[in-house]
C-alpha cells in the first residue's frame, strides 16, 4: 500500500479501487480549488460534487470552514460561486439537494472545552503561550465552533483541510501536521495515499506533488521531488495522437488557427528519433525542464525561454528530463510544398538515463 504514496506519475484512470468515495473525491477538488482562488475550477468542481451526491449543506460547510485556512476573501468568493452554480443548476432543472444543516447546540455548550478535546485528540496537548489569542481562536472557534457542526464528519473535515493546504505553497509544516491529524481522526492510509492522485489529475501536478510528498513523509518513505508546471498558463491538453512515437505519455494542445502547438511531456517522456523533411521546426520551452539532441551531438538542456531551431533533414529527438514535466511550443517554418516527418528508432533507455 505504501507504494501508492510514492512521488510518481499517477492518474485516477490507473486506479481501480479508490478508497475515497466519489463524494470525498469531489470535496478534495472543491477544497483545493477554493484555496487556489480558481473560481472557474471551483464551479466545475461544485457541479461535479452535486453529480456525485454532495448536498448544498455539505459544500457550503466545506467552503465556510476553509476561511480558517485560506482566508475570508477566498471563502467568501467561493460561497458566491456556489450560489451562482446553484442558481444555474436550478434554472437547468439539475439536481441540487439542500441536505441537512448542522444540529443546534445545547444552551450550555462550552466551545473552549469541546475544542480543546478535539484539538488534543488530533494533535496531543497544545498550548501556545507565545500567542495565547491564537490558542484561544483555535480551541474555541476552529475546533469548538466549527468542528462541532455535524453536517460534515471529522474525517471529511480533515480531508478538506489536507486538500486545501496542499494548494497553498509555503504551508508545508501545516500540511504535515494535518496529514498526521487526518490519519489520527480516521482517514485511512489508502485514502491519504489517494488524495494526491485526485489533486494531480483534477487540480494540478504541483498541488498533487506537494500533498504526495507530505503523505510519503508521514509514512516514512523516501521522496524524490518532481518538477511540475502550471497548466493554467499553458494547458496540458489531451493525450497526443502521436504517442505511438513517444516513450511515455505526451499531451497536445493546438494554439488556435496559428498552426503552433504546445506539447506537454510527463517526466521521462521523449519522442523517438525523427527527421523533418521539407520544413524547419522551431521549439521554445515554456515550462519545466527537458532535452534536445541531434544525432552525433551532445544533448542540449531546455528550460523556459530556450529556443531551438531544427534544420530541415536533421535527425533529432526532444523530451522531458527524468525528474520534471516539460512543455514546449512548436511550429514549422520554411515549409515546402512536399513535407513530412520520418519517425525512426526509440531513444534507448541506456542513452537517456545517462542524462542528468
């Protein structure tokens, strides 16, 4: 089971038995997109959440809880987006179940007492004497006023929290703490190891990698950092129809009617040796780290801003580094009336693995 937590290229399609329920997977995406401030992504995630059986009450509760982790501005923006989605779905006659709100609290409810019990159960005794005001806020409000609300379970609340903090660069210590708390509150090893896969597939490789590293650390695994790219800048695209000429998976996005295209390579992916007849190809790296090599010459590293002009008739290959996603924009120039690509042999593992 621990092998599932390793930092690797993982897709949900490759996983047959997800321990996370469909509703929990939807909460993962909703939480991370709110934390990122990605309103369009959040709206899509909310729509999917309704399709997977989440109620208005459950989604609203998750979005409201996250003000404590992502801030009021993003929480309020997210709640506004939820209202817009609800209106749109109701106008379209789509299902938007209201769900049950949290039960009312007894008149003698003590938020500090309850919150202290919840916090201690998750993290052990915690007393922040340096900033007693934040200690009070955590006990009385976060773990007292919020965690007592029973329209989300403590398990789902920690799944929400881990997913959201994964989308916040620089918050790794808090992410580590909440991976620990999630497991302690009842999120299973299998579920924890699957959260990064959901994040990588549906939110972003950087978010999934950040979560995977924290989960692997918790289970005592060695981790290898894989450099990611931001697909909101240059879209990942769909699986490349020319993948039969690639080692590993690549993805293709056509850039409008310009004839230019963006190719995204997963770590370790590279195309076969090939030759462009009757055209000059120009490549510009726009994300990650990769390689370009001409036959009989040393490989040339490609990082954002690197531009390679490939003469007509030159045998070459290009692709990602072993530990990085890689994106390049390409186009052809000096195109002659008769032009073609000639695909040749694979780049051998022996030669490729010698590259740093």
